[in-house]
C-alpha cells in the first residue's frame, strides 16, 4: 500500500504547528493532532476512491489529476471550516479542562484515522469486485458524518457543562453576596438607630443644661458614653450612605487589628450601581485587605483606600494593603471574593485588576455608571414638575 507523500508532510507540519503555536496540555495537543490526522486520512481515502473510479485497472495514473484535485478540494473545505469555527475551537481548548474527557475523546479521531488507513486499497481493480466500491463509499460517508457529529457534540457538551458550572458558581456567589449584604444592612440599621437615639440624648442633655442640673447632666452623659460609645462613632467619609457604612464597618475592624488606615472617598449620594453590588465589591476588597495585612508584622500593617470618579461616568475603587511578601500566602483579592468582584465588574462593563509590588498588594476595580442616563431622567422629571 503506497503512502501519499503530501499527507505525511502535512501531518508533520500540523503536529509541528501545534507544538510551536499552542501552549496546551499534552492531551489537548494529542487530540488536535489526531483530528488533523483524521482529516488528512479522509482526504487520502477520497484520493484513492476517485482514482480507482477513474483508473479502475491501474493502481494510479502517471499524474493522478482527479485524485489530487478531489483530495485538495476536501483539504481546502476542511481548512475553511476550521477557520470559520476558530473561535469555538479556541473556546473549547481554553474552557474545557476535565482530564477524564481529554483522556477519552482522542480515541475517536484516532479510530477514524486508523480505519481510513486500513480502507485504502492495495490495487484499484479490487474496488470493482462485486459491491466493494459502493460499500467503501457508504462506510466512508458514515465515518465522516460520525466524525463531524462527534466533534460538534463535544463542543455542545463542553458548552453545556461550562454553563452549568457558571450557574452553580453564580448560585454559590449569590448566596454569599446576600449574606454579606444582610450583614451590611444590619450595620446600617444599627447606625441609624444610634443617630435616632442621639437626638433624644441631645434633647435630654439640653433640658438638664437649661435647668442648671450640671451634676445630673454629667452623670447622664457618662452613662450614655459607657453604654453606646465603646466603639468609635461613625465617620462621614462620603455622601453615599452605603459606601459610608461599609467603610466605617471595615475601617473600625482594621484598626482593631492594628492596621493604619487612610481613606479618601468621593462618591455622590446616588449612583446607577446597586447598593448590593457596591457592598459586595467594597466589602470584599476591604475584607481581603485586612486578611492580607494580618500576614505582615503588626508595625508594618497599613491599608490605603481610594474611591473616586477620576474619569466621568466611572467609579474607581482602589485598595492597597501590606502583606508578608510571600505570593503563595493569602494577600487579599483571592478566591470566591475575587470571583464575585470579577462578575460585578463585568456586569457594569468595567474591569478588575490585582497585582503585587514588593510587600504591597494592590486591588483596583472600575465600574461604569450610567450618569448621563440618570441626568436625563432627572431633567425629564423636573420638566414634568
């Protein structure tokens, strides 16, 4: 059985291209190489089928024009199909990482290649004995259809599995986010209660002051301070009540851990970003920052927080914290917290970035705000009024 030289050369070139241009695990490279081999083996068998039909009495003509034309027409068709499906192929290679799957799928292109090699005739005249030629064509059609159907099913199976994984991950993240939001809401309600109580305290103190009962006033204030102000009182960092509550909660927590905190926040009272998403992003960043600081010596712990709108229509949140300088340890911005931040940044057409610089960990998040839309809606409401 002769070997068509172009097939072998193209096979070597395909394998070399996979090694040079694709940095993939061995099993994925093996699958891609065997798919290429299967496509070439299909072309080789088509070459023989066409030549056996044109030259039934000879193994091959001096120049097998029809066979080469059919083979390379099929090759061009396969190349065009791969080019059109290149994004899906890239997605499949990047997002399908189940080892058990890649240990199995290579068997199909391998079996396809092996079957096509075994079906290539030694002598063309044997193809015209009885129904050998018709059966060979039918078998090859079924092999090609099965090969194509298998690869499409592999892609859709991988896509369905990936979407199911995302749904499960988002469900877990959502549950964690709800718990985080409820914690912040409890803190906000507690701060509101303290402000409400403070009004009554001021009224009572004013009454005692006006009546000249200074000893009672002093005792009353001391008792209130001992009961309500054991913790540091809320600080107004910005006009946005949600961000202000989150900052107060985590900054107080950080200071209890001996962390030096600096904070600059310039956020309007209302934004187009939901309170839940703001709480999750800022809460995760600061919580991770505190954990990162805990790995550093107490005298070196610091956390710098900056929230502003340096670019119109965007909200930038930056948290820089110290850590012990060991990349393998917890620094902040990792795990489920980072996944939550990434999902929310994507939701608002923004971006998130996490990096280290020496013994400092930097977390940066950008969220786009629909300020122009809100401004127009405000103008419309004002015109109606």
